[in-house]
C-alpha cells in the first residue's frame, strides 16, 4: 500500500482508512471503523478496537461497552455529540468460536501500525484532552506501555503538546461479576471523565 498524501479532512481520512492494508487485520474484518464526532472537538475518547457490533455497523462504541460509555458521559456532564470517539486500532480482531466472534486484544505491531491513523485524527480534530480507555489506548496515545493503575485519573502531557487522561475501558466494567465492585468501578470511571469536563470548562 502506498502511503496517502497529506489528509486535510475527516472525510478524506475515512476514505484513506477504507483502503488500509498496513496490518493484516483488514483481511477478516467486515469493514474499517473510523472515528466519529465533530471536526473540532475539545475531547477525544480513544478505545482499544471495534467490537462485534462496531464491525457490523461501521461505527465506534455502538455495542454494550458503548452503552456504558454513553451513560457515563451523561453522568459526567459531557455531551456525547460534542466528543470525538475513536479506537487505537480500526479493524476488529477476533477469534471465531462457532457462530460467535470472540474479541482478541491487538498486539504491539498492530497498535503501532494503526497509530498512523490516530495521529491524523489528533492533527485534524485538535482536542484539548485525549482520554485513553484501557491499556491499548494508553500505549497508542502515549507511544509506550504505561501501568494504568499508576496513572489513572492523572492529567499527563503527550508528545504533540496535548494532554491525556488514562482510565479503564468501559468493557472492563461489563466483565465484573460482583455488583458492588461493578458500581465502584463505574463511579470511578465517571469521576475520571469529570476531570476532563473540568478541563474543558476552563478551556472554553
């Protein structure tokens, strides 16, 4: 694949992403799942990769984890339509299991190859703050693996002059069986997003 010429708009970026063969994940996914949101958003949320529903619908965070995220944004006082939502990896990586497709975590090579597209998104959207949802997003946004338990909820500088807040991926909340623990993690997730809401208020 030849590298695309400099991309000037989100529409052009999506068209380029549809042709992406930078890693093998495009071969088995239904379609690329590009970022979605305003061309200029103060807040960018970066997840890991599309899930089964995202792969089928071609939109980020429309499955169960997206439902948790949407509720948490409301509880944090953030309008979803004002946020740019994307993923560190744009194609769904999975393992077939009968008729089901089970999520598989992207490896370092896949994350690094897809970083090209996230860089374009950040240059075009120019967010005041980027929220990295989970370990894969933290690696992609910061450029290196960082322990989420040590940096969660802190405002950290990133290489392009922006700021990052790291938190859990909402799918983590879905996997918790103990109801009390689930509620605790959800409240902390909302608290992490409220940090971003305060930064956006100051930047306005």
